[in-house]
C-alpha cells in the first residue's frame, strides 16, 4: 500500500482541563473521500484545525503528505485547500477577488487568466452570476459555496471541507456531492469532509470516522454501509438508522 | 513541480498546440498568453494533450479559454475519459452569456445633507428612547455600565494626568516669555488657571474621550452590527438604543467631569512647577489663582464637559450602529466617531462661548 495522504496517530485535544477527544488514530489514503461524523461539539472542527496546522494537538502526531504538520506546517499548507465552517470569506473583497487572491499570491498568471480561472471555479459551484458581490451581500448558502470555490482556487491535492452542505437545499447539496466525486475522478484529490447529511455520506464517503463527546474519542471507523449493518455501538446505530423519535405528521 | 511546455506546430494549413507536462495553476502561467494568441488565428486548430501529465481545473480553464478564443471547431487529441468528463462538466457549468450581477455601489458616498439628517434623526431617536426609558429599564444592565465607566474613566486617568501636567507647563512657559517684558510674570498663574477651568480642561478631556472611548464605542457596536448581533437583539425584542446606547452615553457623561477635574488639577501643578523654576514661591502662585478665578469658572467648565461627554457618547454609538457590512466598516465607524466627536465638541464650545457671553457668565 502506498503512503497515506494523512495519518493521524493517537491525537488528543484538551482545552484547559476540558478533554475534547483522546487517542484518535486513522489513515486516509490518497484519492479517498473521508468523512468525519459526530454530534455537535464533539470536536470535528477541532480535529480539522489540527490537520491543517491551526491548532497543535495536545497529544499525538499528524502527518499530511509525508510532512509532520506541527513542524512542516508551510509545506502542508501549500498542498491543501480549506473551507471553514463559517465560510470566512474576506469581507472587503468581492467573490471573484476572494478566489483570485490565492492565484495572485501563488502563481504568476496574468490578470485575465486569473479572472478566467476564478470565473470557472465560481461557475462550478453555481455562482457565475455573483462574482461582483461582496460576502455581506450574499446568502449563507452562497457564502458556503463561494468558500468552496476559494478552497478549490489552486486545485490543491488535498481538500478540507467543514460542513459544505449545511444550509444548502437538497438539490444544490447533491450537486456539490457530484462535484466532489467528479473532482476526485479527474484529479485524484483527497477529501476530508465534515458532514451530517446521511444521503451525502452514503453518496460520497469511502470511509468515515465518528467522534463522540461522551466517549471523548472515536467510536467508529470504516465504510458507512458496513458500519450501519454491523456496528454494535448504540450511538453509531442511532446515527445511521436515524429513527425519528417523534412520529412524522400524517404517519 | 516542473513547468508545462507548449509546442506550436503548423501542419497542412492547420495549427497544432502540443502540451507537455502538468497543466496546473502553478505550471501554466508562462504559456497562457501564447496559447491564447495562437488560438485567435482562424486556421484549423488541434489540441494535442497526449503528453499532458495532468489537467486540473485551472488547466481546464486554459483549454476552455482557448476554445472560446477560437471561432472554429477544435480537434481534441489524447484526452483521457476522466479529462473529457471534467471538461464537459466545466463547460456545462460556465454560463452561456448569462448576465452577471453588477457590482452594487456598496461604498455609498452619502451627501453632507443626508449625513446631517441621519445624525439629527439618530439624536431624536435617542432622546425619545431616553424618555421611554422608565418602561424599558429591565434592558439596562448595571454591570455593563460600570465596565464602560471604568474603561472610559479610570483607565484614562494616567493619560489625563500626564497631558494636563504637560499642557499646564507649556502654557505657563510660553506665556511667561512675553509677560516678562512687562514685568507681569505673576499673572501667568491667573491666565493659565482661567483658560484651564473654562476652556482647555473640558476641551482636552473631550478630545481624549473622543479618541479613546468614542472610537471604542463605534468599533464595538460596529462589530456587533456587522456580525448581525444587533439584528439578533432586535428580533429578540430588545431595543438596541436602550441596551447599547444609553449605558454608553451615561458612562461618558459620568466620567467627563472627573476627567476634566483631573486635567485642571494636573495643569495647575504643571504651571506651579514652571512658576517655581521662574522663582515664585507656591503661596504667591496659589494666592494669584484664588484671586483671579471663582468657583463658577470651574463649574462652568464641568457643565460643558458633561455636555461634551453626552455628544461624544452619542456620536460614537451612532457611528457604530449605522456601520455598513464587513470589517472595513468597523474601521470607518471608529474614524467617523473620532472626527465627528471632535468637530461636534468644537462647535458646541463655540456655542457655549456665545451663550455664556450673552448671559454674562
Ligand atoms: N479555542 C477553543 N478554546 C476552548 N474550547 C474550544 C476551542 N475551540 C473549540 N472548543 C471546544 O471544543 C469543542 C469542540 O468544538 P468543535 O468546533 O470542534 O465542534 P464540532 O464538532 O465542529 O461541532 P459542530 O458540529 O457544532 O460544528 C466544543 O465544545 C468547543 O467548546
Ligand atoms: Mg464544527
């Protein structure tokens, strides 16, 4: 087996005395779409911040594309694209400027080329007509999509998406899943995606890890369909076979 | 990563663009313009991608740009299935002449008149909110008020003491030089005391308050506005005027007389220091000050400072609450709080001068 794209070994995070998770370990293969699951506040975004070197884990080690994230952060940053949970678009720039910024910083492309590329990325997420708007002038779902386009700006081999489809309608969300699958097929990108959407998980995930707040760590790792079938953990079962505790109306 | 190469060949009246190496954002920069220029020629065009190592979406953007620049059909050569699929998908995603929303005029240059109207309007709203206050007192938070007063007042004391002392010294020193020609150096004490009590004390304190506190109010409320916190308050049924503006105005009004008094005292000390150096004993200086000033000079100054405090608090909050969107708006709000605050103080000071003169105070 070739070297993993990301390897997480015995990672833990505490804030002061509060333990968020401990002993999280998994490998993500190149070209894999890896989904991080778990209830709100269980530390998914925290784990993602550790993987991209924004937060150094209080225990354990993370290697991304052969680089130790803690020591070779710059090397790691050159090969990743990140979409933050809040979008984090630059408020004083239009959408197209937001996407052209990484291109201007890291390539020698002429302006016309940067514009062409940025337009294409915006078109990919269905925002072709909104390039001149400011982040304060677009909707929440549009901001999510623009943030994905910005993460794609340099076509990094490794993409981190924190809840890309939260707040999107099912059709746009499905379009996003398609985009992720197509990009993987064409470019062999590796994806780390945080999401709660069951449909999306089964549509895109090769494997997933599930974190849990009570367990303070991971409670499942594997292929979603298999976990649904054979996991003996109650939380995992409850998540995958989401039984409505309230009877749907008209049922 | 090695750069991409582009070889341009002419064969049988047609042009062949032959790409080698990776077609990625970082690699295609050198050949973008050349490829597009060639594509504009009306000869039949063949794109040979058999030796392109990989094509990412930026590389695809180049190919699609070539496609758009070339009016005639293009013969594609050497694309893998996955690459063809990506190109097809990207081509479909690109809008076909769909209109792009125009950039809205976000940086609205408000006319002076509109700005004035907004200011007057906000002033009125604040007065109404103050009148309606007794019914809405539950939104006022005492803790908030004391935090604000501490920041605006207590924490400004060192600055106030230093500025006052220095200004007192400078004034005394500067006026001592011409006064000496008339042998009237002792009157320097009277001159400095009167100008401190009636003018400089309140003015300096107000400038400090505008710079330290007015801008802080604007930045704080501006950020709340930008993060939609103010809207959240409104939807919860909380009146932002009552909860945000009134405690700040009250804090500014509370601390101003104290700051003014601080400047007055520090200024007198600075002046006394210079007078001592010039050889006047302290009792002579104190006697001179007592003779030249009366308590009502001091009280007039303190009253002025109260009004200045209210104006600065109000203008700072107004700037914050009317801030636009985005982080830049917060900076602009802070700037307009300081500028607006200082301008307002000077206008008010002029007004006071006229009123006090008419009243014979
Ligand atoms: N900088 C920080 N300091 C202290 N605690 C933090 C910090 N960042 C996160 N936490 C805590 O860590 C926990 C996990 O946060 P995290 O943002 O990773 O959750 P999450 O799994 O992404 O949740 P959600 O699904 O709601 O986004 C939370 O309880 C949060 O309070
Ligand atoms: Mg999160």
